[in-house]
C-alpha cells in the first residue's frame, strides 16, 4: 500500500520559516509528479507547488518567491521550504503523488499555523 507521510508542520510567527517533508514508500518515486496542497476548513484544497519527475516546478501565485519545492529521488522525499510565512498560509498541508492521469495518492496532512 502506497504511503505518503508528511512532517515538519507546526506553529510559527509571521515572517518565519518552516520546511515540510513528505516521505513516500511503495512507489517508484522518481516516476511521479509530486505536489503540495493546502486546505483551510470550509475551503477547497488548493495546489501550492508541484514538481514533475523531470524537476519542472510550478507554484501558486500566492507563494511565488516565498516557497520552494524540491525533491530527492534517492530518499523518496519531496520538500517544501516555506519562507516569509503569513497568517494566510495557515492550513493543513497535504503531499500528493501522481503519475500520468491516474488518481493521486495523498498523505494524511500536517498542520501549519502562522500566528503571533
């Protein structure tokens, strides 16, 4: 069974930084496009950042210049470095793995709270 396990969430003050990690198991990690999504209660889940198997990245406009997605295929891990955090970045952050047009696999989520 495919597993995606996120870590690194927590409470941080505005302007601070966090790095999220997502460890994947039971997939050929290098073949998958990996993504970070976030969801606030009562809102739709939104894409924050994605990285293809070839290393091409894309970002939501709201995080461009502040967040960086990266992957380490040797460690089956995708990262999200989040800098200059704002209160509106508060959400549950989810890792996703997707290959071609198949349904994505999801992690269980990690809470990020930006508050003073």
